C-alpha cells in the first residue's frame, strides 16, 4: 500500500503565535492556498517541515478537508 503524504501548513499570526493545519487529500502545491482560505488575511501560511506520522489516520475526513491540528499532537511530532 502506498503512503499518502498529507501536507502540513504552518500558520503565523501577527502576534507571533503559530498553529499547524493539515490539508487532507490536497496536493502539496495547493495546500498553502487551501489553508489561506480558512485563516484571517493578516496571518501568513507556509508549507511546514513537520510531517504527520504514518500511524495517523484521518478518521471522518473527506478529501479537501482542512483541519487545525491540536497543539499537543503537533508538539509530539517535533
């Protein structure tokens, strides 16, 4: 079975806080644009070097869904 890489996008708020978003079944080339549609205009988004583990399963997600990852989940990846 092939591994599907789910892009993770790092979002920075004007106050310097960061959040991570997963773009399920969205090509890496379009992930940042997809997340930018969900965040305020004064936030910046860029493709993250953080990768989701192979064991992570997107329960209940549909292709094209954009979700914000929980802080505890992301801190376990770094």
